[in-house]
C-alpha cells in the first residue's frame, strides 16, 4: 500500500497535476517507508527509480528500474519505464526489453511507442516508422503519443505522413 501511494504521487508529477518538488517528495517518503518494511519490494524499488529519473539522476534511477524489473519480470509498466529511461540515458543494447514488452503486452499503444523510441535512438528507421504507426493505430484518441510518434516517423524520412499525423 505504501509503495502504491508513492506511485500515485509520482503519477501526479508525471502527468503535471502536481508540482515536481511537492509530488516527488511525497512519493519518496512513501517509498522509503515501504522499503523500511521490505527492502526487496519491487514496486517500491521501481518508484524510487522513477523518482530519481524524474529528478534527472539516471545513475540512481537505472539500477533501481533494472532491479525492480528483474524482481517483477512480467510487469509491463516496469518494462516500459526501463526502456524509456534507458533510451534517455543513451543506452543502445536493451532490445531484449523491447521484445519482452511486446510479448507480454502486444496490444497497448505504449508498447509500440517504446519500440519506436528504441529503434529511433538506434537509427533503425524502418522499424521506427513501423512501430510508430502501430502505436498510433492502437492509441485510444489523439494525444501526445501522436506528436512523439509523428516526430519519430518524420525523422525516419516520412515527413508528409508525419505532418498528417500531427495535424
């Protein structure tokens, strides 16, 4: 319960509902309390990693995110954040996580946005465009996902298609 409360506070920051300073401090407090009770609680380790990543401390975030994912290998949300923060950190050899996410959560738009982002940072343009298109197909409604996928598709060389997506 404590780790879940921490995640809810992080979600408020991640969705710009609450200011980062306030929400991350609350998330961190709940996570510390959860880890005091169980230092191997995957969700608490995961949220601690999210908080560190949100504060720009990738060197602290990635070990926690990778450890949490190892403790809960079938958690699609954890995999998505491992991929996202690995991309942000400039890592290039985490395609196994992308494959794993596709295998356990093949019908979610976020899965394919993670795949398109991974391929984008690696310069695999055909895969970038294909995964970006699939993310858009699966997205429930126009959102920021369309802008990100459209930008990636443009970078992959399909500018006219990207303009249509963003419109």
